[in-house]
């Protein structure tokens, strides 16, 4: 066994990525504070062929050095759009037929491991602020809430870790 060299990884170039069929998933970042978290979401979204990222409210937007450091070029490959209000973004996506799925701890939430969906279902996955989570108004607009089961003493995971866990799980279920 040996570590592969970058040229052996057979990664897509930017043009190939743009032309590749994407998962019917949009990521909505609801008032994320950290540029590093935003950059990490771009990089993870690139890895799993996510259709688009919606940056809302106080989210930093490209180009920013802190985003660029963690995104490693993914701001060029993954489409993104900015909305000053998260609720406006959610309303537009709902009208376009996206199932609004908030990733949050809430009553009647579905554990991620129990979540199932149709492969063709368009989904908008909402991730909330690092301190306050997703706005209650968006929880109320959600078609479903998914919770990542946790068994330790802490009540939350880092945003970028949560995005990675959820996207990996969905990728396995719908790709």
C-alpha cells in the first residue's frame, strides 16, 4: 500500500466539474459567522457534487482570503448565491420545488440514520449559525428536520463537520 500522488487521483478539471451532473441538493447557510466554515462547506460541496450553496444574512462571501484558504479553489467550481435574508432564500427554493430540510435539534426531528428520500428529490439543506442554530422561522418553514445523533456531553458539532456528515450520508443514499 502507498499514498497516491495527486496526478493519480483522476480529479475533474474545472470545465469537467461544471459539466458533471450534480446531486439535486442545495446548501443554505443561515447566518454563518466563520469564513473558515464557509470555505470548508465550499470544499465539501465540491467533493460531493452539490448543485449550489446559498449564503444568507451575515455569511461572508467570496472572495475573502479566509474562505479561499479552506475552500482551496472550490469557490470557482461550486455555484453560489447571496441573500440578505435567509427566509427569502427559503421561499424561493420552496417555490422551485425544493424540499426544505433543516439540520437541527428539534422536537419530532428525524435522526439522520433514519432519514430516507427519493433519489430525484430536490433538497435544500439548511445549516444554522454556529451559536444560535437555525432561526425558528425557518424551522417552521421546513418540510423536515434532521438531527445528527450525538452521544457525548456536547450538544453540537462544528458546522463544517455537520455538513460533511450529512452530505456523505445523503451521497450514499441518493447517488
